[in-house]
C-alpha cells in the first residue's frame, strides 16, 4: 500500500516540477538552480464498497432419450484383381535453342576466262540413324592464257555418300565420278594447233565402304574399309586399283596405347610402253604410344612388301623403324625428333593429279625412303601463338622427277634417281579468338643426286622446287563477313627439255589470292574470289604459263 501511495505522489509532483522549470526558461542551459518540493502525506484515496454475490451458477438440465444405440464392426473385402501399372520415364522435350539448320545449298558464279561455277549440295534431314548426301560441282575455264580454247580446262565432280548408325558402329560408303579436261598447250608460240588435237581427258570412277566404332572414348577403337578405283585418260593410260585399309588401337590408360595400321593395294596399270602389269603393295605398322605431361614418344615398325622391278633391288620385303619423340621443357618450348623409314606408294593416277601434262613413261616405281631423320623445337604460347623450327635429312631410292619429253616436249616424262635431301622447315600459327587466324610455313630443300650411269636417270631435281613459302590469313570481323587472303610462293625450279637438250631455271612463282564472303541473310550470301592478283606469268611446269588475274563472283543460297 505504501508503494502505491509513493507512485501516486510522484505522478502529482511531475506537473509541479514541469511548471517550475518553465519559469526558469531564461536561465542558461545546463545551469543548476534552486527548487522546492512539497510532499503531502495526509492525502487519502477512498473507493466505494461493492456487495459480494455468493450464489452459484445453476446446472443445465441433461437431455434424456428412450433409444439405445449399438455398433457392430464389420470387415469389407473386395475381389478386384491388383492394378498393373506400366511405369515409363517421363521424357521432357527440350527446345534445341539453335537457329534453323539448312541441309542443302546451291552456289552459282561466273568470272573472266569464261569461267562458270555451279555447285549443289543436298543432304537428308536430321536422322538418328541415317545420313546421306549428294554433291554436284562443275567449274570451267573455257579460255586460257595461250590461244584461248587451246589452254582451256574444266572440272566436273559427282559424289554420293551415306552413313548408317547402329548403337555401337557406323557403316559408311561413298561413290563418285571425276572428269578433268586439260590441253597440251606447251608448244612453241605461233604454232597453228587445233584444240581437239591436244585435248587430255581424265575420267575416274571410285568407291569405298567400311565400318568403324562410334564411341571414341572406349578403350578399343577400330576402322576397316575397302575401295575400288578405275582411271583412264584420253590416250592409252589405264589404271585399276583395289584396296583395303584398316586401323585399330587400344588405350590402356590416358598415357599408354598400342595400335596397328594395315593397308594393301592391288594395282593394274597399262600404257603404250607396258601392259598386263600387276603392282602389289602391302604394309603392316604396329606401334606403341606413351605420353606424360612433359614427354611423348611413338615407336613402331613398318613392314612393307612391294613387287616393283628395277636394277640392284635387294628384296621385295622391307623392315623399317619409326620413332618420334617430344620433350616439353615448358608449355611454350619443346624439343622433338623423329626417325622414319618407309616405302612411298607412287601410281600413275597420283602422278597425273600432280602434273596433268604427263605423257607416257617407261615404268612406274615406288620411292623407297631408307630413312628420314628430323629434329627441332616447337611450342605454344598462351594457346594463341604456335611455332616449329626443324632440320631434316633423308636418303631415298627411286625419287621421281619430271622433264619435257624426248619425242614431244609438250608432254612430260617420269625420270628416277637415288637422292639425299637436306631440308629446313619453319611454321607458325597465330589466332585471336575467332576473329583472326594466321598460318605460315617456309621450306628449303637441297637435293644431292647420285652420279648414275643410267642415261634415263635424272641428272638434277627437275621440276621440284628448291624453296616454298605459304602465308594464309582468315579474318572474321562479325558473323556476316568472312575474309581470306593468302600468298603462295615457290622458286628454284630446274627444268629440262629432253627433245632439245635445253635446261632452264623457272622464274619464282608468286600467287596472291583473296576471297570474301558476305552473308546478307541466313539463307542468302554473296562471294568474290581472285587468284594471281599480281598478274604474274607463273610457270609451275616449263612452257605452261598460268592464267593471269582471274576473278569470279557469285551467290550462295541455303535451303
């Protein structure tokens, strides 16, 4: 009770103190002043008395009934069979998020030298198990640098391919036809010649089919295929070939693997100077590959059997070692070396594709690479810059060369000789994301030929370049533009005319070329391409001048 009285007294005193403080408003802030407090102890608070009610709350009456309730618990059993639920996983359809794909395209163009271009690619729509396509292409140069039609050429290509996919393997195949027309226009200027009388026409029918595994992450991977090629020219040259090639390798772990490469060829060439010839070639190459973060080595053997016939041949069977190794001192610097022996296959088809002005020759021989040793340095800097510098030395039997023919200087003959080659090589690459890529390479070759007593042997490295330089650039400023530019050069080419006995060194070949593509829409684009932009009178083969500035422009449509 005393506590209550004290609280009430304090509540009454607060207003009095507040009023007194208001009277001292003029005093300075923070100054302590005199104050008077009055406490009244005689004040008494009184409340009226309320009478207390002692009566209890009456109870409510209970309801009564005459009914009685009883409950029975019963079991209910159903004779229905159990439900059989066929549970299947839910397959959610995800949108590809990619732009519309076009499976076919057509390209049309035209340029100087009466050069039409027509190209068609047709592929099937998307399929999980079957892919197939057709390619048709024709490009002609119906006028050339010498007497217009007399130096014309044209090329037609037809190709069909298909792949069938199962769960584990891909079965693939391809058939095609190539038609290449040239003219022997390396005659003396001013000579009256009809174009039809100097025409050369190559026809090639080929096909192949095979099988390979799909999952390349498996420890064991393999591929096997068979092929057939039928080739003939406009004169007497024929060459039919059946082939088999296979490979397989097993990855024991990330750093160790072993494999085997197999190839076999049955070739039947014929020409004016030889008929009913069977040239057989088989090669077996087992190898082992070992790799760590700093060291990599591939080692194996080449077992080769071939039946070419020539003077001083010791055996049809050859065994050569092959090994190449790299040691990375740093990611940006490595030393490498290799030592390889092999037999390089040479066919009339391969010679004709390299030199379309080839005439009849006395024989066809493979080149025996007794060894080739190379060493140098290489590296990569920040995945943007790559380089390689090396020097190599090789010893070869039956290295081939070309010379203008003894009976017709407009056609070349094949000549052979044993030789050693010392070469220096360098290459580099540079890329800036996907905007710019540069590749460049330079090679220098020094040939030393045997002093053969055979009058048919080559005396010099005729029609082989002494040096080569290649520079290629690709620039993609945005998704609409693709710009390519290149410079290809070679020089030091010695030439021999067996008909007149004359020799010469051809002028360096300089070919500046460029190509531009511009995408107007996703389906439609235009292109322009130019070759020999410096208008050089290049001669890769003696007396065969190339076209001058040659340009072509056109359109591409996807569908």
